C-alpha cells in the first residue's frame, strides 16, 4: 500500500513538472532548474531510504 502511494506521489510530481514546463510558468531557467533539482534530490533520498530498509531487512533475516 505504501509503495503505491509513493508511486502515485512521484507520478504527480512528474506530471506537475511537465505541466509547468509545457505551459512556460517558470520565469527563468534557474527557477525551472531549482524545481527539477528538488525533485531529483527527493528521488535520491527515497532510493537511499529504500536501500537502507532492504539492507536492514537482510541483516535481520541473517543474524550472525
């Protein structure tokens, strides 16, 4: 359930970026770059958290 919610949120962010790009609602290229950077950083954080969760699950499943 959580994963589908995260996927929906991600798709909504991508759709919003696409809408803003196609409608030209960014005053400057710098503002557009900032929005894309913010999205990419949040994606990087999400992927890192996912990897940490996987590593934790593996460690718990195979105690020393």
